[in-house]
């Protein structure tokens, strides 16, 4: 299994917020920007307003799992930042997954369906 390629630097997050495209759903906000690496890099943001550390970590784990399960359906060569909203913590999994796929579709990240 490959190591996850994640965004860690504050400058990477700021660049995505300023120059990237975004899609908003009730459960999350997705920021994307093309990179020249040929692979996707991801970052996750969960505000302290969502709750204490246990709650924030659970939200972060759910967002990472969303990306992991849907990564094969996404195009390569993008930087993504997923920002959790307050409903993310208590959202049913199918609705959270549908919201992520909808946001990816709006931004053109989904691969074309293969017959």
C-alpha cells in the first residue's frame, strides 16, 4: 500500500484557499487546484469550533476515509483540501459520501464512467 501524500505546509493550504476552485456542500467544503506532480495530494481541515479533540479527530478520520474509498474514481494531478463543516460529525455515511462525490463532480475531478 502506498503512503499517503498529504499537504502539510501552511503555504500550500493558503495557496489553495486563494487560487483554487471550491465546492460547498452542507457537510464539507472542497478546495482543489491542479498540480504538476501527476498524483493527488490531500489536506484536511477541522476547526476547533466543531468540538473537542475526540470529535475533531473523528471528523478527520471520516474525511480521510471518504478520500481513500473514492480515490480510484478521481483524476490524478490535483491538490485537494477538505474542510469539515459542523454537520460532518453526525452525518450519515451515505449522505457524507454523496456530498463528497457531488463536490468532486462540480469541480470536474471525477473520471468519466467507463462502459
